[in-house]
């Protein structure tokens, strides 16, 4: 399988390492400002060169370098992602992306989603968004559980996860802030909450045959009671060590779907409780499932890399993870 890696940030580099292990051939890599002209083996810490240099000129690659699929790992925003992905589609390339807003943009970006779907069908390629959330823990996983129910009345999926990796790359924004600072940051849009809940809520609602009337959001900062020392950051007691974001999908005023994400830097069990995803389905029967042990950055990359083959083989159009078969990892082919 020949892959073009689009985006060589933290997750793009992890994808390069994972694809090297699985025996996928990365034939080109597209960056923006960082790592231009550097070998992707060097930047991803493989310890050996792969003979492919990062280019900032997507046009020099798309349609010019022979490939089966683009592994897209840049940004969240659908309009930006649309501008990056449409030339890939135009060039006849399948795309597997981790953009949260691409996961199910039908209700949130209807016009552009339809255009992308039309273009993908006309070029006979697949575009699909995957990842951990959206892409697995708040949608595919609970829906798989719900497939053992005769009826679902409501669903609640709450994730509490270690976000030390986020604190490392974006620590100046969400972590180590004073409470008023954090609250002002969320209100003025400087501090992002979890992306992709609207798309995930609509995806799950549609799968259950529901149409949400509205979505309400609720958030709060988490304040550390202790000193948290990360590799490149320090969070003092009284500063923010995380956040909780809850998004609720309503029908006739009733909370039908509740998604929550708590992201904590350097979790302290006595302060932050148990890590994991807690799924509660009310219906016939009621089912409760706890998933523990998944790793958000690695899981996101694994979901994408494991889905590359399925993305190439799927029917053309703009699809969601619900359209792809289950894609467990292939065995490693090399020990890098
Ligand atoms: N679905 C999920 O579960 C999930 C989970 C986690 C993350 N994500 C998504 O994954 C994305 C990447 O995460 P990350 O941790 O790797 O972020 P990151 O370290 O910030 O890397 C993103 C990279 O994309 C590059 N980029 C942005 N726009 C580009 C463009 N037009 N052309 C080429 N390169 C471009 C940036 O280049 P420069 O540095 O040169 O500007 C940066 O290197 C996030 O933004 C988020 O949308 C999804």
C-alpha cells in the first residue's frame, strides 16, 4: 500500500513510525512550515532515513506521485480540511483523516459535505474521518454495545483521560492557568474545548434512527490540589490541570445522548478518579461497559493506519466509521 502522509506533527510522526512497522510505503509527505525538506525517518525518530522528504507544496505531490491513499493528520476545522482534501480527491486519491469535524459533517457542514461526497463519488474514491473521539470511544464503541439491545432510550458516554500529551504541546493554552484566566479563555474562544462532539452526536443519533432537536454544551475547568510536574511543564496547586466538557443531544427536551470528556494532565488518582470510558445505555436491556487502557494519541493514529486498507476498499463517497468494517491491526512486518 502506497501512502501519502499529509501533516507531520505529533500524530503524523507517530503514523509514519507505525506505517513503517506495518510495511506500508510512505511515498510522499506534506507539511506546512515545520520539517520542510527533512527526511520523514529522521523527523519521526525512526532512527533511519526513509528517503522521503517533507514538502510544503501539496500540488507537487497530489496526482504526480503514485499512491493509493492519503493519511491526513492536520487540523480539526472542516472548512480548512475541505480545502486540503478536495485536491486529493480531485487527484483520484482515497483519504483517511483524523479531523474531528470530518467524522460526520452532514448536519454541521451540510453544503460542503454534499460537495465532498459528490466529488468523491465522481472520482470513485473514499473519504472517511476516524480517530478515537470522534471515531471510536463516543460513537463506534457504544453503538457496537447497543447492537445487543432491543431498544435504546438514551445513551451516556463519559471519558476521563490522561491529557499529559496535550499539556505538552498546548500547555500554554489549557493547562497551568488561573481559574479566571481559563474561564475568560473559553469565553473568548482562545481555549478550545473538545472538538467533534456535535459530529459524533449526530452520527450516533442517525445510527439509532433519531433526529436531534438541539445540542447543549457544558464545561468546567479542573483545578489541581497538588503540584504536577510534567516533562516540559509545571502545574501548581490552584492552577488548571484539565477540563470537563459535556455535550448533550436533546429530542423534545429530553437528554437522549450525553457525551463527556475530562482531560487531565498528570492524573492524580485521589483527585481525578478513575481513567477510562464509561458507557451507560438505558434501554432493553440496560448495559454498562467500562473501557480502560486505551491511549488517545496512539489510538487515534492506530485507528487511521488500521483503516487505510478499508478506506481504499470501501465504496466511493464521503463515509463515516460506521460504513467501514472492523479494522484490527495487521501484524508488524519490521521491528522499527
Ligand atoms: N479524531 C480524533 O480522535 C483525534 C484525536 C487527536 C487529534 N485529532 C486531530 O489530529 C490533528 C493533528 O494532531 P497533532 O497532535 O499531530 O497536531 P500537531 O502536532 O499540531 O500537528 C498538526 C500538523 O499539521 C500541519 N498542518 C496544518 N495545516 C496544514 C496544511 N494545510 N498542510 C500541511 N500541513 C499542515 C501542521 O504543520 P505546521 O506545524 O508546520 O504548521 C502540524 O505539523 C489535530 O489537529 C486534531 O484535529 C483527532
